[in-house]
C-alpha cells in the first residue's frame, strides 16, 4: 500500500454516487491512506485534511466546487464523471481504477489551471468575495433593462458595456458560459482571461482576451434591481449602482488530473463536437464517385 493520502469528495445528490463511494473507498484503502470522505455540500466549511490527491465523484459542477475550496492546498483533483457532460471530470469509474496507481505515482501529472479572486465592493468596503474556477458573470436580471458597466484593467479603460451584462472567464471556463455567448476557446493552461459581452447594444462590441498581471475592474454605472454577480454558476451576489467588482489572478491555481488518453482538442471534438465536419465519416472514400 502506498503512503500517499487520498481525500474522497462526493456529490451524493447524483444517482449512484453513494453506492460507488461504498465500493471505491475500501478499494482505495488497499492502495493508499483515505484521510476523509466528504460530501460536496460540506464545502467550503469542512476542515479538509492535507492530501496528495482528491477523488471527486460527481460532475463538472462538483469539480468546480472542489477547485474553489481546495486550490489553496495545491491538492490535485481527479474528476470521476457521475453527471452528464463530464468535460472537466474526464474519468469514468473504470478509467479511474485503471489509472489510479499511475496518478498516485506521479506518472500522470496534473495540469495547472488559473483561478480568480473576486470581490464586490460597496463604498470601498468588500461585501462579497469568492474564488472562481470557471467564470464571473454579471447578469442584468429583473426588470431586464439594459445595464451600464465600465470595465478597466489597471489604469486603462477597456470598454463601456451597455447590454445584458458580461462574462469574465478563465481558460478553464472558456468552454462554458463564455462559449455559449460566442466567446473564444482558450487553451486551459494559459494565463489569460476573456471578457465577453452579453447581448451588447452595439455591433462593434466583441469578446477580448487580456493578460492577468493586473486586475479587471467592473464598475456598475447603472444596473437593475435584480442584477447579480454569479460565480461558476453556483454562487450569487446582488450588484447595485456604484458597486465595484474586482477580478484578479488568485495566488493559487487549481490542479486537475487529465485523462492520459484524451488531449484537450480531442475532448473538444468528442464532447462538444468542435471542429467536427458533419459531411465526413470515418470511412475513407475509395473512388471519385464516392467523393461526390
């Protein structure tokens, strides 16, 4: 048995997760030290013990919650998909079992993904703060009028956004909400963020990718009663006129164990059908007639 320490984090609201924890925990104990088994609902309040690896059973949302809670500990996360898409949680149960020993031995190193620190300030005092793994989204909300946001980086104004809001996404989050509003896809290990407008009230407003060496600052010039800041689609905070949202690079990235047989672009193609030619099949044509 290895002397490596393993933390098990489970989303018990997912069908089958409770049964799998009961099966996997003794299997893992034969190979490593299980320091704790926690439900995702216990984060971030749980006192998580130090671990060399965290097995996350759930879906992509569960992995994002784990990233926000465990990034400061530098604990690598291995996502086991018990949900739907499984874009970040790349492993199934059988694949996790197959590669577990290699992951513990360091033969499959984790990839570094930047995190963001987000704070909402009112009259200079912080009223809300949270890390973000995927994105920070500002949504107009009720009564669904256009909102007015000024965005800057350091001392330089980037743009004045008039529309339904905006999304500030990490490379990890570029394939999430950001992509659904026509933002660009960014390779997940880059140090950059993309700012994508939501239904901007001008044809010239397009997404932009910026460096992370200075914070992105969003000033709420005029917003709605229901305007809110959303973190990874999981945490929300109300935004009022005059509030300031500061988005800066977090001190600690998150570490996600990649599937050794799935490259990033292959995952894009298989999971999201990116770059997929609908007229092409695996069978190669054998004659000019077949090519027509």
